C-alpha cells in the first residue's frame, strides 16, 4: 500500500546502514515549507503530515524506521 497524504509530492524508501544496525528510511517530499521561521510555514499541516507518516511507517515498515521530510520549496533557510 502506498503512502498518500495532502502536500506529498513523492515518497521513496532507503536503507541506512550504521555500525549500530540497519534502519529503513521513508523519504517524503512535500510542497510545505519546513522551516518554522519561513512566513509560509504551516505548523498544523506539517504536524498532520508527520502524524500520517508515523502511522503509515508503524503499520507498514518492519524493524527500526526513520522518516525524513524534504521540502521542494525554495528558500527554506
């Protein structure tokens, strides 16, 4: 089942290999600004996206998992 949520443009998965073990990484590209200091930052939308991604990862990824949000907007920093 693919992950779908408002403000999501692309989702991919990666594997992070560290001396401490392997972690599955869900990479979510979003049109939202992720910098809280940006004037267009929408805390509610970002929190809603995080919650949806956490719920999806919990139900669909086995073992240690991480979620990485990546903004497709310019001027984040």
